[in-house]
C-alpha cells in the first residue's frame, strides 16, 4: 500500500472491495463498467495534462512556500474589507471542525438543529443591528446583496408604478465601486435604469422606484440618511441601505429611520479577508416583503410533541418551485461564515461589540487630530472609522508603500484611511509617521487614545441590540466552547456517516486541503491590495484556472462567481455579450429542458432571456425532436441552451453531441450546468461534448466543503470565442478584453476557498482525478444493484447503468400509506441523512454516494434501505401509528416512562446492530412545516411568542 498517495486516502473502496463490488454488479473490470455507462463517442482519447500528484506532506510544504510570496502589509484600504481578529475558540471549534464544515444545507431539520440555531442567532443579530423586521440566513457578498435589494424593490413596486413602467433606481455616488459594477451587471437585463448621483441633490422624482445609500459612504462620511429616507417615503420611493455592520453598533439602525432594505457584509465579525472571501453578507427587510426575500430564512416552529424546533421557512420560495417566475436565482448561502460571525456576536455580546466599535472610533479620531496638527485637511465631518485626507496622494503612497502600509487612493488629491479592530496605538503612530515623513515634518507620538464622538447626533445609536440571553451568556472561552459543542452534537455531518444527497456530491473535504485556510498569510490579504503583495494567491489562482480549463476542455476560466447560481448567471451574461458583439442583440431565447434545476430558468430570466421549456422523454432524456423543433422555430432569436450533463436524472444521454450541434446550427450557444461534473472529470468534458461555457461547483466536484449550506464557488470555463467577455472588476485588472461588469464583489470571488480545490487537484493529479470519477460511478451502480428488488431505479442509461447518482422510485409505497418523506425521516433512526427528496421527480430519492465512501459504509446504507423496505411491507394504509410515520425517534421518546407505540423501543431506535455502535439521536421529533410558515418567527423570540401564536 502506497501510503504517500493522496488518492488512496481520498477514494473510499480498497482494491479488494472494488473487485467484490464489480462482482456484485456482474462485471470483471472497472473499465467494463465505464464502457457500459458512458457513450463511447464522448470518451476522451487522451488523459488530462496535469502535473504529477503531490503527497499530502509535499503539498503542505508547497502551499507554505507559496504563502511566503504574499506580503501581509498593514491594511487600511477599507471598501468593505477589513483586517479582523478571529477568536481562537471559533477558529478551532468551527472553521477547523469537520462537524461544522462538512454538514449540508439543513433540508432535514430534525438532524440540523445545531446549525439552525446558530443561523437563527445570525438572523437575530442582523435584525437587531439593522432595526428591520426580518432577515435571511446570509447571502454571498455585500455587492450581490445590494443587487438583490434592487431586484426586490423592483419586484415590489406599487401597482401603478408597474403599470407606468417606472424603472429608475438611484444609486449614491458614494457607493462601493465593486457594488456599483455589480448593480450595472444586474440592472440592464431586467430593465432597470441606474442613475448615479449625489444624495444631497437628488430630486425625489416620481420616475424612481428605489434608491441605494451607503452608510457610512465609501469615503467614510456619514450622511443624513434619516432625512433622505423620509423624503423618499413621501415620494413613494423605497430605500435600501448598504450599512457597515460593525458601525451599526454606534450608528442608529436604518430600520428606525424607515429603510425598506438593509444589506451589507458581516466580514468584520471575525472573518479573515481571504483576498476577497468567502464572507457572509446579510439582508434584512420588512415582513411585508418576506415572500420576495432572496435566499433562505430560518424559522421557529414546533415538532410532533409540540416542542420548539427550527427549520428553513417558506421553502416554496425555492427556485425549483418558482422557476422562471423567481425574482432571484440565489439557492445557497454562506452558512459556515454566518455561523462564525454569529458566534463572534455571541462571544463578545453587546458590551464587547461596543468596546470594539468605540476602540476603533477613538483611534480613528486620535489619528485625525494628529494629522490635522501636521497640517493635513481631514474633510469628513461625521465618521466612524474612515478618514478622508485631501493631499497629494502620490507623495503619501510612496512613503506608505516603503513602510509596508496599504491606504486607499481614490484620486490624485485624496487618501482615505480605514481603521480596524486589529489597529494598535503603535499602528496609529506608524501611520502618523508616514504622513509626517511625506510632509517632511517631525512626527507626533501618541501615548494615549482620546475619547471621541465624531458622529452626528441625529444618527447616533439610541436603540438597544442583542438583548437575548444567548448574546449575554457565553463570554468565557469555556462557555462558548461548550455552547458550540452542544450545537454540533445536534447536527449530522460527514464526520458521522455518509450523506448521499444526489446532485450535491458530499465527498471528503480532506484535512490537508483545509489546513492552509487558517494560515495568516492566506487570510490577511485585502482583495484590492497591490498585485505585487498577492503573488502567492495569483500563482495559485492562475494555476487553478489552468487546471479547470484543462479538465473542462475549454480555453479559459474565471474564478469570480462565488456560487453555482452566480456561475449560471455569469455564463449566460458572457453568452449575451458575445451575441451583442456580433450585433445579435435580438437573441434572447433560452431553451431549458423540463428536468433542469430550478436555478436554470431563474438565471436565464435574470440575464434578460425568455425561457422556452423543452420536453423530456419517458426515459428521462431530452426529447431531441422537440428540442430541434423549438431550436428551428426560434433560430433567429436563439441565444442559448442550458443543459446538465450527465442529466439531472443521472443518465449519460447518448444524443448529447447531436443536441449541441442542433443549437449551434441554429445560431445559439450551449451552456452546460456543471453540477454533475463529478461524473465527467478525466473521462469526458464539456468542451469535447460541444458546450461553449460551463460553470463548475467547486463545493461539489472539487472538494470545497458545503459548510452547512455554503461557502460555494462557481467558476465558469469558456470556449475560445467567449474568452474576451469573462467578467472584470472595477479595481483589479481581471477578465477578458471586452469584459462584462462584475459578477461578484471581489475580483477572484471567494479566493481563500479556492485553495481547497487547488490542493485537491494538485494531490490527486490526472490519474487520481480520473480514478475518482470511475469509483463514483462504481459506488452508484453498486448501490443500484444492492437495492434491486426492493427499490426500482427510475432512469438508467442505454446499457442499464446509472451515472454517479440514481433516482429510486418511492411512489409505489403510497399503497402502504408511506410517503418518501417517511423514508427520509426513518433513515435518521439508522444514522443516515436522507438522499435528495423529490427532486427532480416528486416521490423519489436521488442517491449519490461519491467516490469517498467505503464499501463498508455503502453497505450499511444499503442495509438500512433494505431494512426500511421490510418495514414498509409490514404496514398498511390504515395503520398510521407505525415506525415510519413516527420517525425520527428521539432520546426523550425512547427513555420516556410511557411507550404508546405498537412496536418496541429497540425497533424504533436500534433497528440494525451497527446502529448501537455509533447512535446519532435526532434532537427533535418531526417538525411541523406548515405551522412554521403560518406563524413566521425568524429571530430568537421568547418561547411564549410562538407557543401562544
């Protein structure tokens, strides 16, 4: 056994196991299985051209050496990104803990109460600090949140405004530059006209439906948003406020002034800058807009015993329900980062946050006084942490660069300095010395930080915040450590058992891939720092782009999109720009198969396209005749086809090359959804199949952990003709020569998370990646064979094989009174998270084991499913009091004095012998979804608030 080989550690089944699995499915070799699974005409003839794989030890030395190329200067750039102090107790127990980072989106609430509580804390923190009525469980970044706010306000225009076609949206010129760029990307396709100007001179015309303010502004000045919001309300203009989250400790909540939406980022709550991300954005609004609120909401409900329980609320807002009627394509969040930010709030509490905010403000004021004494003009009259100095920027920059300090230089006559949580009195003196040297004066040495209040009286914070007990209890490390652990124990993650969610690819997130995320020189680089300071990052990101380009068979890659949905949108916008460069502005028809994931049509509408749905055959494949008919019908206006491969039904469609040719012959481009790339790597690729652009889910195929529902990274890879249009950034040169405006806030999206995928590819190499794909297919087909006779597989390839996932049909069990949900809940009693429920077909389970799961674990899962089938066979429709309908069974149920069930406690809790060795107890009984939606509570309310609702 080659103990140096990372592939040996990443891939689950041992060599002997693979032989046994192949024997079970009736084949001699793995190559035979691949031949029977993947159409021969799309197989790659040559292997991937990648570097030889590194061992884990070699990789960690390599990544450490690269980190030295990053220069972590003292950074005062601001612009939405600040150095922070991540409490070690949070780093150790959440960021570096697979119990937190390997969990999936909490679709099965009964085994996700821990992260649901952490997210409820996050929402409470956001609601309290913003003064709004409702908040979601995070968004991708501040700029995306701002664009979502604009879209929401556009969607909720008053009836007469819609009728009159009111489409102007005012944006303060003091907005963050990356936010303005993203607003430009998102506004035009859906018919919004942006008007950028000064808040002070805005005329509140009836031509406007909404406005966006920055609070404080990008230059640090805090404007009178109270007066603006009041005048806007009188003119029926709804206002969104992009607010610095930490500043809201000292500034009055925008909700108290009547804001309609408040957005921003929680990066300042202990999250490393990471060269741009990942960070959890926040989004808060009014209850009236709850059904238009993008992303996920965590709500309070009750379980089958009437006890308090948490769940994701209003799930009918998901895109697979609304599809092309959705106002947003957001289908994920930044859960891991939101959890960390919420714990920062829990750890510090309101008093600690006030201390931190006051310390920052006082140091800013102290610096201002010293600079004025040196003869500099500081023009911000009301500020929190940012000074605006009028001087010759070039002179300051020269000295600051020499002294390894990053300031921001918006123009030749202005320098801004943003003070942060890490800034010490020594740093203040260092900054003063820089300005003194530039002025050729003797420096001023500060020995004491002055107490100050340079915030206008009308906007100073008066309202309380974080009054709930959770924010006023866990302030010692011991208490917080135990609180975090108490939540972790309520959650089933990959460190407990296999999570076989189809289309979600819950594979190993190797420790060696994760370790560098905590290293100082990766975490403390500002996304807008000079490129010379980020050579380590640029080396990795460029190589990762090249690796992904090679794997997909395309010409170039952009890492900017920071989720799969953003990748979809980016790919379509690049296609749109390509058509427009050829004067084909009229090409706006997007063909989408009926089986597609719901984000596909939502993304198409966001890109300004009209969705035309194509049919599927009884076998679950694209109906090629229907596709051809619709492509030819719309050939003059055809923009794109969106297709997933292998299909959402888990099948390699043999007609895929014919399908892509039909689109090209009719003037369109092919967008391939990369959700199922785990079944392609090394065996085929989108470029070879005939696609023009694909997005990749690095949080699926390329091992970035799901983190309870994020972070995600969704880069796009494109063919040669689309390269010029790859997305750019207003502050860093990235993208193509005719780059579209920004897709995400940071130039490289969530760059810190990209280290994981870089390591994954670097350690597996070409052979390891290809072997991973083959074993993913083997594991899926082994499950298919083991379940045969108990569960029918709904779709298969032409030779009867599944791809890397399969759909099993649970609809026949309705005859016994059993729904697919009952099976999902019963699996919890066996120690497993359910596969994907009722997607893409209602009443089914979509199972994907990934290559990382061992034969032993897969056998345990199959044993559980077969055992459940026996339980189904033993019940009837008239017998509602059965082990499936009552699942899951909690520890409280099993240990209660009363047992009013017609089956034993042993059958309920320990249905198979293996369960005894590693029992996972759901912390609540089955949750009541409908009750939670009827009585929506999405903050830490006292128990009486919902018990009496």
